[in-house]
C-alpha cells in the first residue's frame, strides 16, 4: 500500500514534469511566473542603471532649504562628454545620478561633516523621443531600492523646468 502510494506520487510528478517540458519555455504562464525585471519608476519606467556608483563626479551640493543633506551628482560617459565639450542639449543616452545623504558630524573631528543615512537616489535619463513631453528626460527616484510613488514623479519635471529650462533642465554644473 505504502509502496503503491509512493509509485502514484512518482507518476503524478512525472506527468507534471512532462507537461511542463512539453509546454516548453516562454508560455504565457511561465512568463507571468517569471520574476519581473528590475523595479522601474512610475510614469517613466526608469530603472537603476548598472554601475552608476562608479560614474565620474560632476559636482557636490549641500541643500539646506528643507533638508540638511550632502549630495553628489554623477554622470555616465555620454553626459560627461557633453559636459566637457559644453554640448547642450545633452545627447540621448545621457544619464545623471544624484546621491544624497543626511549631513552628520564626523565623530573623530569636530567641524567636519560626513554622509549619514542615504534617504534616496535619483536618476535622469535622456531619450528625446520616449520622453518628449518632459523635455526629453525620464525621471526615477528610488528609496531603499524601490521606486517612489507616482505623485513624487509628477513633481520632477515641473521643478527642473521652472528653474533650468535653458540648461536642458539640468541644474548641476561641472565642478573642475
Ligand atoms: C523642488 C525642486 C525639485 C524637484 C521637485 C526635483 N528636483 Fe531634481 N534637482 C533639483 C535641484 C535644486 C537639483 C540640483 C542638485 C541638488 O539638489 O543639490 C536637482 C538635481 C537633480 C539631478 C541631477 C542632475 C541635475 O539636474 O542637476 C537629478 C538626477 C534629479 N534632480 C532627479 C530628480 C527626480 C527623479 C525628481 C523627482 C522624483 C526630482 N529631481 C525632483 C530640484 C528638484
């Protein structure tokens, strides 16, 4: 009896396996079950670019209006080249990354300030066709690796547009 049950189980398992094999890869069910791609920002579908932490530094900033934060603005090679050659608008494929940290006193030395908790990272990706309605830029804000909500993404372009329209919507200037 015990043996029969085991055999039945084995047969069922085999049947399920053969069905899966027969169905082959790429069925609708399998695609639905497959893990989704990297998390993308709402509205724009911007994802965290691979290797961004190794990109060259454009400049740093210190914001004190509503957040006491240190920031570093990085750019990929395409955007960096445009900076170096004073090219505006930035070509398609340009990406900026903005890293931000809470400003904290250095424990070992009074008067020195260092990066604390990183509340978010942000990106701007240039694709003049895909993002035509937002100056050619797609925006993405990530908190703990997860995209911020849609409402936050509605604020990105209006602020960049209101302040730096004549600089292709980019605030940061290269700090030599
Ligand atoms: C209220 C104004 C405001 C809003 C809203 C805003 N930004 Fe910015 N952004 C700035 C300022 C000011 C800078 C300059 C660097 C800094 O913040 O220290 C900047 C810089 C950036 C940069 C670096 C490139 C550049 O333009 O200098 C990126 C990337 C960026 N923002 C992404 C975003 C994203 C994504 C959103 C929406 C989720 C957003 N920003 C919303 C004001 C804004």
